[in-house]
């Protein structure tokens, strides 16, 4: 089984075939397939590793499973003795991806 480090939305994720994970909101509908930017590719034991420019040519294919919004985060601002109180809620949009295939050639 191959493991890859991919970059999406300014963050890095360790993925393998069949794994589902949430990333920052991406354009696209449920069922669309996308290719992710690959930073590193390795086998499970870590004996064969492809890094840097060589890994950019490798392909990690994912499918959009869900478009949604995360749980509400409550933000409270308060200043004592001035009668100042603010309460705001925020729900961050996300895209849930499922990795279909981690393709690439590993060499020792």
C-alpha cells in the first residue's frame, strides 16, 4: 500500500487509498474527481520514498464525497466595566474527499 503527503488549501495531509478526510472548501459538486498536489510518495514500510520535484509528477486522485459546514464555533468578546458584550457564531465550510488511487512509481 502506498502513502502520500498531499497539499490542499494551504495544509498538508497524509493519505492512502480509501481514506476520507476534510479540507478547506473546494469548488465542485459531489461526485466530481480532482487531482491533488503530491509532495511525497512512499510505501508503507518507508523503504522506498519519492520526494520533491520527482513527486510532483505522481498522481493522487480523489473524489468529492460531501460539501458541508462544520459545527458552530461561538466567539465571545467581553470588556468588563464598560457594558460591552458581543457574541458571534461561525460555521466553517469544508469539502470531504475520498482518495480513489495513489498512483506513482517507487524506486529504492
